[in-house]
């Protein structure tokens, strides 16, 4: 009897988790690979200091649908953005998050949420960089913040305009 209860509880938990994950999605990407995804993949390959990179914004043709549309976590594409993501997009602010007190993170990391820019220097969305670090500390905060801006500026040179990020990869 108790084994059946445990099995039933596990099934309910899995179904609840699947429903919660589905509810987080607010956008479905097209059936082709986006140029933004190509950029994300290239930046991950070229920068071994990165743990992840994600691109966020409102897909063309939509209004108020803030979402992750490209990045190193393909299963998260289409997830609704958090309020801090939206603040960066709307206000053009940068959030430096050393995560040194985040004991639930599986690996130590240093995260920077920065306005994503196009080649003209306009703020067009959000780019999130998570850097690999050896320990939970803000010891390298200045260097990693500068590195995030360096990567953000290199990314901007590859983005003629926001809509290009949603174009089919060539």
C-alpha cells in the first residue's frame, strides 16, 4: 500500500512539474533556427569562461510578451521573463549579481544582466551572461562586469537590428 502511495505521489509531482513548466512558456519559437540562437551558440563555443548566455525580449509582432528567445538552455526558450529581466529591457539598467549568497545554485556563478544592443548602439533587449567561478564570492566582480560589457559590445556588432535576431539562420 505505501509503495502505491509513493508511486502515486511521484506521478502527481511529475504531472504538476510538467504543468508548471508548460505554464511558464509564453512564446513558441518558429520551426527554424533563429539567427539569435546561432549567435548564442557561437559565443558559447568561443568563450570558455561562460557558463551560459541567454537573449531576451519581445518577439516581433507581439506586445508585452517578454521571453527568452535564444540561449544556451534550449529547453528554456519561450519561458516568460522574470521582473528583473523586464526591468533591464524597459529601463536600460544593468544588474550585477555575484550570487555569492545563493546556496541553492548547483554551481558557483557570477551573473550579469545587461541591455542587449544592436550595431548602432541602441538598447534592443536583454543579454544575460553567467560566468564560471571557482567559489561563491564577489572577489572578481569588477573583472567579470567588464568582461560582460566586452562580450555585450562584441555581440552588438553582429546585430544589425532587433528583427534580425528572429530571422532564419543561414
